[in-house]
């Protein structure tokens, strides 16, 4: 990994998930951070004994809070530092971090944005939170003091869980779509999530039919009607089985890459009237945070360079092509809507460009 250390990034991600402090250093200075959602009374008191830590949030969230000095056209991915005042305690900080709580805990302020102590480190901190699958909101202090992990801005920028991905093991796995299928597991030392591929049919010289399926616990396992993930998964397996051969790549990128907990937060916001896109933005995440270079690396390890891609999502086509995989044909997946996912499917079509 050129210019960065994947192990340091992985340690920092783990520390944030556990509610520990992380020191992040950039060319313009260093800061110490503790994720607001991971902090408890004990860890926060150790990190910030004076109760003076500022808050760091995304500009998208800052706009919702109507912070002064924020332009309506601000980049939602940019960080905003909120000056700490005595009335902003841990409970208020939690309400600031989590927009799901807006109806239950309306925030009136006043809040005051201040000049970022280290803009480069602050921006990297938001990306680090998204990689960790936590809300991009922190308690923020100066660099001096204890931290469980030290990381540089370039480590965050260069973090790529596809770089060191390798085949861990493989085995025969009879499934309903194909009794002769083989499952292949992939693992990276820099990333706890393990991805799998299901190879269906007898490999020959023809390009395989390939489906990139992002993990969806609610849809794949629990049969959620809010999305079309479960039906798409089963339809894809049968379409692959009808081809000479093919591969299902099951990617551990729940909720379009924002993680299970944040996906459920987005669900809660949808119940408040927001669509999928706006819910993700208000939470401080990208509309689609998935990394399709992981899928490209898996195909490379399986010695596959050209595919017939089973997808309605042009971003998957672009992502694989950018990583050097040839897309010889795009094959749609056509499924009926239901009363619970009709708006979700319309949002995918109208706001994220999904096609049939």
C-alpha cells in the first residue's frame, strides 16, 4: 500500500468501534478523537476530564443544525468543528451526532462553528468514521494526551481492504440453485470482514455471468420487504445456474457500505419521511459507500478478467471497469415491486440511475 499503513488504519478503526481515543496527524497538525456514539461515562471522563472537548461533525449534519457560518452549498463531506459550551453535555452530543433523534430531541442551539484546528486531519477523521461504520461525529481535543491508536492522514487516504485480499479457503457447497457449486472465502489482514464467492457450473472458455451482491441481513436472511435484496439474490443464483457457468460475489458491504447499524438508522429516518438517498446524506454518509475494487480483486484471484455482469446498477459496471475488469454485457435483473419497497425502487431508478 503506497504511502500508507493498512495495519495502522485497521487498528484505528477497531479503536473507534470500541470507544477508544485515536490520534490523527496531518501536515497541518494533529488532533485526538473519540467517537461520540462509542463514548461512555468512564471513557469520556478519561478522554475529556474538563468537559471541554469540541465536537466534529460533517457539513451535511451542520446544515441540519443550522450552524452559523455554514453555506447552503457546503460540501457535505467536509468537517465542521463545533465550539463546546457548558450546555453541550454527553446527551446533547449524542443528539447532535444522530439525526434519528431529531424528532425526539429537537436541537435549538445556539451552536457556533469555529475554525478547524487541523483541516486535513479533520477531513480524514470523517472518512475514518465511515470506514468504521460509525456516525461521523467526534469529541475533539488537541494532540497531547493518551490515545489507543496513532494514524496519519495518508494512512486513511490509502486504506484499501482489497489490496491484501487473498483466498483463505474453498470447499464444495451444494445449494438449491446448483448442487455442484463451490464456495471460496477471501480474507485480508487489514480488514475483519470476509467476502465469499460462489462458483456455479463448469468453468469453460466463455465469460462467466457474474453478480455482485452486497450483504443485506434484513433482506437476505430475514426476508425484509423494504428492499429487493433477498429476491435479487435468489434470482441471480438461478440466472447464473442457467448460464454455462458463473460467479456470485457476496460482498460484506451492508447498507451500501455504511454498515448494519447505520442502515437501520437510515430505515428509522425513512419512517420519518426521508428517502434512501436523503437518509444517508443526513446521517453524514455517501449515497453509496461501497468499494467495488474488492469485487475486482476477488475476480482477479479467481483468474477472471471479462464478465457478463448481472446488474441494474451502472456504478457496478463503472467500478469494475475502473479496476480493469472487462464488462462484455450487462444483464438486468427484473423483479416486481411490493407495497413496502415501491418507493425504494423508484429512488434507485430516479436518484441513483438504476436501469433495467
